[in-house]
C-alpha cells in the first residue's frame, strides 16, 4: 500500500547506485521523486519507465544550481517533504598525494552539497511541520578510513551537520538522520576497485577482496539494503528517530 502519496521527495545523485535505489523505493510508496545529477543521459535512463521519477540537472557543488534546481522541482511537483542528500564522491588518496584542489572537490560535493541541498529544502518542511532529511554518510564518518583523509573528514562533517540540525529543530515534525553504509555494490565501488588495483599492481580480485573484507560480514552490501533503511526513516513510527547515525556494515563498527 502506498504510504507517501502526495509527498514530494528530492534525491541528489539519484541516477544510479544508492540514490536510485532510494528514489525507486520512494516512488513505489507513492511519492513524486525528483532525482538530480549532472548527467542528463544517466537521469533519463533511470527515469525511463518509472512514472514517479522526475529527472533534474543539478550540480550540488554550485550554490546557484542547487537553489534554482530545487525551486524548479518545487514549482513542478510541490513542496518538498523528503530530502535525501546522497550525492557524493568516494575516492581515497594519502595525505601526501592530496592536493588542495582534490580536498576542495571532495568537500564541495560531499559536505557543501549536503548543506546546500538541505538548506534549500528545509523551509518547505518547516512550513508543513513535517519532513524527513536523510544524509548519506559512511562508516568513514564514524571512524578513520585508511588512505582517505579527505573523504573521511567530509563524511564526519556530514554527521556533524545532521546532529546540529536535529538539535536546532527538536520538537518540530522534521527529523534529520544519517545513513552510514560500508562498501555497497555500486558503480562507485567498481571504480574504487580499479583505483585500488592500480595501486597494488593491477590485481582486481585482490582489490575487491580488500573492499569486501572491510564489511564485517565479508560481502558487499546491496543498494536495496540502504534503501530499506531510508524507507524506515520516512515511514510510520519514525518520528522519534532523530539525529541518529544508522550503521549498515554487516556488524558492529
């Protein structure tokens, strides 16, 4: 039974991977879902045959693009009730190999992008006294990830943002939570396998084993495992789940 009928959700990075899995689940529950990203062809392919998904070109690193994009989404499908700040870059480099340009690229996408997206969506939720904000962090937001100081710092920042906003809006109908997955079987992980393999001599099987071994149950997560958590956070009975980090990694971190 549809539970989100007449609600408008916005999912950044919604054209593939975790974002698309969440967007599809929201649409199946009756929501109208705006999926954003920078590549039109990816978004169009994701939305094909999915009447509840609405593609929107938006660059989360660009303040004007976020403000204009969310205004356009609101005009087309109504006030935003669910915001999923999912867009991100997952790439590791040692500190010695981290240029300021790379650092800023990671922060602009992973942290600034979440901040801008939430800021532009939040007024609709406060006006309605109901809303659900979900930011995609990572297990790297809870502990140090070896060889990825920029990524780790950005994901710690996302959790800090969510915790602060949850305190700011206690007692309202709006909740703020972060999902913290381990390694998920997505195109981002596929690219990371290639990156790790390049650093260890080209052995992709060994690179995959490194990533699988980082999850406590020794397998990659499926995107649908993450979308199930998101649907719990937006569903009935979730109103007291606020300011939390939902860890999905096959065991204790």
